[in-house]
C-alpha cells in the first residue's frame, strides 16, 4: 500500500485516508450518472411513492376488513350448521326410538291378531259343535 501502487495517503482528523484509484472510478461513475435530481424533484418522487404506499396500505386494510367480515360470517354460519347438525342427530335418535316402538307395537298387534283369530276359530268350533252353527 505504498506509493508504488499509486495510492496517496492523507491525514484527516488524525486518521490516514487512502486516496486510491477506486475512489477515482467511483467519482467517474457518479459523473456519468449526471446531476442528481433537485430537491423538489426528489420530494415529488418521494411524495408520489408515499401516496402509492398509502393507497396500497389502505386497499390492503379494506381487503383485510372484508376478509375479517367474511371470516366472521363463515364462523357464524359454521356454528349455525353445527347446531343444525346436532338437532339432526337428535331427530335421528328420536326416529330410531320411534321405529323401535313401531316395530314392538307391530309385533304386539300381530300377536293380538293371531290371538283374536284363534278365538274366532274356537268360537266357530263351539257353534258347530252345538248344532251346526244355527242360533236360536
């Protein structure tokens, strides 16, 4: 890092600063970019960017608000459907009990019908055995 490399050393505030060819390259590159925009142009560009960002944030906020409302509506609908499902389960259990009762009552009815038929047959036998079934 001596003079053999073309570097110049300068003392600045107690520090040694190396003025190298790289610094000259950077300065040349900046010169090629042209003049920096004026303060007014920079502020205008920043204001436009801030307005865009603010608009995007507001749109995002509105979208999140709509999604939140939709989510709350879906949660409420889910709860309502779960309650309906519970009611359907209760009704299915009630139907199963009624079907069991119906089967039991049909079996009892069939037993009673069989008993009444048997009694009718016995009555008919008694009538025939007492005189051929003529009353009087």
